[in-house]
C-alpha cells in the first residue's frame, strides 16, 4: 500500500493514516474459531453459544491432532514394511545367485564328464539347456514372495489405511 501511495503528493502523515485505515478494513482473520465480532453477535442472539462454539472448535482441533498422529504412525509402518520387503528381496536375489552359480558348476562338470566319455551331443545339450536355466535364475535372482505373497502385502497395507477427513480453519475476510 505504501508503495502505491509513494507517487502521490499526500503528506507523510496522511499516507500513514490511509495505510492504517486500509489495513484495518482489509484485515484477514484465520483461525479455527469464528471472528470475535461474529462470536459476540451470536452470543448476543443466543447466550451461551460462544462457549459451545469454542468447545466445538477445541474438540475439532484435538480430533485433527489425533488424525495427524495416526497418519504419522501409518507412514512409519509403511516405511518399515517397505524396508522389510526390500531386505527380503535383496536376500532372495543373493540366494538365487548362489543357487545359479552352484547349478552352473554342476552342469559344467556334468557336461565335461559327458564330453570326456564321448557323448558330445549330450554334453552340448546339457550345457546349452542348463546354461539357459541358469541365466534365467541369475536374472530373476530367485525372487519369490514370502509370507502369503501379494495378498498378504495388500492385507497389511489395507488394514493400516484409515479414512481420514481433512479439516481446515475458518477464513474470514
């Protein structure tokens, strides 16, 4: 406002008076409670209503706080579940790679023995089929769902998701 009045020829005292008056008119009130003037008018019409309004707003604030605490607990539980799933997946990948390496060594020994004994075609087939299976095992890493699979994960996340309404403070202009 002061910037808008800076180009005028009003004296400084008048400019400050205009800024003060405009500021009083354009007052913005944000609170979970109605504006004090509104509460006074309601109280004049129905004595005792102001206390009820304040009590209701206080209960709403407490309720909102409880909802926020539950949401934080839910987020922490989700992060813990994600961490657990990531650790299980990593362990499964490592286990699958160990199995794949062991199978590769076994097939290599079997194919080498068959080749040495003169069964070249059997050695080639065993090595080829075995290699394809091992490559698949190395790629997937032996991934499998533990503890009930995808349905168990959906149940865990669905049971922890409450329906929470959002509350906003009253805005008076």
